[in-house]
C-alpha cells in the first residue's frame, strides 16, 4: 500500500532508526514513540494503517497497549514485536487478535514482508488471480468448445467456480466481465450438450451416463451406509456448487472432505421433480404410476413434495435395505433448534436424513423482497449472504455436534439456481404453471429455437397433464416472460435467481462426503 502510515512503538526506538529510514525510502510514513500511553494518544489523534508494538515496555506493557487499541479500533492491524519466545506470551498476544508476531532482533526485510502481508495481501492476491485466470482463459475456452463428455463438463464447471471464487476479491471489473462472458459461453454449449444427450441418459440407451437424481442414493449413498456407524445425509435445498465451496472452509476446521463430487439433477430442476426422484429412486412418471397417492401434480393443490419420507421408505424396502432411519425436514429456525437438541437420540440410527430449506427460501425471498435483492445483488453477494446465514444457523450447530462423533456426513442438494437476465416470450392458457425456467401445458406458443422442447413428456419420464401436454425448458440464463405487461414482468424478474431449466448452475450439483478430523 503506497504512502501507508505506520506507528512504531518501542522503548528502544532510537536503536531502530536504520529500520525506519529503510521504510521511509520504500515510501512509507513512520511515526514513533517509546511508550504505550503516548501510543494510545497518537492512535486517537491520527489515522494509521498499521502499528508495530514492542511487547516488553516499562509502564503500559505491549499486551496492555494492544488491548486498549483493540477496544477502540478493532480493525487496526497490530504487529507484536518481542524478545521473548515464551509460548505463553505468544499465545496471549495471538489471542488478542494481532496481525503478526515477530521475534527480535528483526531485520528490515521481515518488517517489509509483514507490511506487504497485512496491507497489500488483498491487492497482491487480486493481481495474481487475475494473471492466472488470464493464462487459463484460452485453455478453458478450447475445452468448452471441444465436445466434452459429462465427466469433462464437471471438471470445466469446477474450474469456472474456482475462478469465480478466486476473483471475488478482484478490483478489476474488466476481468470479472470476461469470466462472466466465458461462463455464459459455457452455459450455451452445455445446454446443447444436455439437449443432445438427456433422452439417451434417461432411457438407458447408453452405458456411459452420469449419476442422476434418481440413481444417486443407490449408487453413492446406500453402499456407504454401515450398520455400526451412523450416516447423516444432509440435503440443503437449492445449494449450488459455488455455495458449497464458500462454506467448505468453515467446515474444514472440524472435518476432512473425503469426496467432492458433482452429479446431474434431472429436468425440471425443481424440488417437485428432482427431489422426489432422489428420494424415491424413480423418475417422476414412474412415481405417479407406482405410487399415485404420493405424487402431487402441477395442477393439484398442496405442497408438491410432502411425501419424501414415505417415498424414501418405499425405496429402501424395494432394495432390501433394513436401515433404522430418521427423516427430518427443517423449514424454520425453531425446527432447526429442536433438531440440534434431538441429535443424541439420532445416534442409534443407521441413516438420518435431514432436509434443510434455507437456501431455496433465500432464492425466493430475493425475488420477492426488495431488501434481500439489495443484500444479494450479484453472484458474489449471493454466496456471501449464504455463508453468513450458515455460520449463524442451527445447521452449523448440527455439523459442530457431529464433528467429534464417529459418523459420516453427506452434504448434497436436489438442484441449483441460475441468475436470469434474458427474457424469452411464451404464451399459455390459465392452467400453465408459473415457474420462470420451465413451462408445461397443452397450448404453449414459443420460438422452438429458444427452448429445449419435449413434446411427448413420456420420452423423459415426466407425467402428462393431458394428452397434448408439452414441456419446454429455458437454457443458459433465459427466463420465460408473457407478452402481456411484458416490460414490467422483465424488469421485475431480471437478475433474480431461478431454477427449473438447463444451466451448469442448476444441473451440476454437489455430493460431498465429510468425516470428522
């Protein structure tokens, strides 16, 4: 940081003149004092970017001075400098929220390194991330256009998410725009890839297909359940892969990530279809045919996924899995807190399923509430508010409790969401569903080039509303808009997070296995 202002506090400050001259030659401004009391006055009367503080001083000690500085200026970085290597003093200083800890005698290069680490770290990381992404841009672009298979698409998406998170700290709006354009290009090509392959995957016409919603538990979870070790499956509704990567560092304090995988959500990428398929091991039309009392259709009243527990029970029965099981759906804070209190009672079960419904509510609230729109204005802010919620939620308490128990924990979801920006016109009758990313009806009017069209729902195992039902899906970051009141509709929903269609963010979703450290 050019022209940064430093306060150096040391009772032998005269001995440090060569260090101070060195820093001034590097462009830093340095004020000095030889005691803690004067240092507190100087911090109050001046604006400093960082303080170097001697730990052993007569009068007000370094630790005491540090505590008083932090009382009034908690964000001011303080670097503790001491002759002592005693572990107790180090722990006391570090526990008081210091920015760095140096042992005397210090040399100028140590001081310079500490300054760069504390004052220029964000800038240096931003510059490095920008340079690295620029170097990767062409290679990623070639991958995207090279006819990827489903496994390669997972790796490309992971790379895009990595760069999104890396560039979150960037101040270069130009490079972020370049990344957004590359992600848009990837979504364009990915949508074509899904259109080309989805029918064959669903109908078993190829042995080379991804794990899908209805095969996830059978292929990944069931083989991992052990009779002497409880398994917790925590499904966080609408959790995108980038949101998982955002909360991962919080969990890594207590957990080791054993597997970081991605599976493919079925279409439509909404709870009614994708989550019911996940918990039943069946495609939606198969659920409707086999368990009609557990399927609630588009035009039926009531919550569309109120029979997940029953469908899971039938699934386990069909595969001869006699697990002792619990199922808990958390829709509000009170239920979350009660679940935390009930965790000891779940430790005797083989499989505990927890469905946590915050992220999906956040997505819908962002559409409907102006204040949430402002708080989650873009992708980075959407990740940030999700992280903030997680860190203070009962869900975090659940993970904390399970960390030191002999359990495996799986985190997954049913679908993701995409930030929509481009309207696509559609006309339908009054029975057409309201979702912005897919439509189903008997008299839909649309441009076939703009959508993924399924004229016969049976082709991809979706229930029919009537004889002439057609499903259409938005691709990329499109959303459906009716011609009536078109401008209002577009302005209201543009840049909101929606799901139901085809995009990397909606379809490629996390399946994470954790074990306590």
